[in-house]
C-alpha cells in the first residue's frame, strides 16, 4: 500500500487503487471485504491483513453518499492494538511517533503540525492525520478526502 501525496491516490496492491472519487460500487466485489453497514452518516467497510509501509494493518473505508471520504489505517500488530486498554500512555505516544516517522519518510516531508497526540499533514486533496486516541486505545493513520469532511 502506497500514498501518492500529490493526488491522494492509494495503491492497496497493483490491482486495486483508491482515491477521492472511489465509489461503493467499485469496492463491493473485493475479496475479504467486510461491511459494517451505516455508522453515523457513513457506510463503512473493512479489510484485514493489508501491508501498509511494511506494517500489518486493518483498513477501514468510510463512504458518504456512495463516495469515499475517509480511509482509516490501524496497525494491527503494533503494541497499542495488541495490548488494547492495557497499553500505557507512553506506548501510545511512542507508536504515534513511529507511525508519523514512517509516513513522513514515505511522503518525503514532515508533518505540518505535531502535538503529543496528533501529527497533521495537509494537501490540496485533503489531510493525513496520525493520531493516538486514548479513549479508544488505538493509534491510527487517517486519510481524509476533502477539506470540509466532518468526521
């Protein structure tokens, strides 16, 4: 899985790409795609065991009005996901820093804004946010298409 920072296109593998114009119809025939139905205003789908920047991940796809708005990438064999609510505050912060470092290297640029819990990259097509969420006890990378997407 790779990110094109100029267009926001995501290459899941050589046969499957996602972008801000991807529709629910285009993904419905993907093998091993799970559907979670409508959550809030989004139709949500998930894929397990996806390699992203050499990490094993789960990829959640959120569609609004049939068009892809949000991709959430969760590092499944990272310490925060493995330990869940038993992960420490420092585990989460360190994992967020590690994910941000990998994303920065992949994109060839540093985060525009970095806080203890979030690193933020802005592009003409949308945002990439790496965050440590204590409430849900997970670290994730979010790709958000569009500048006015409410998540």
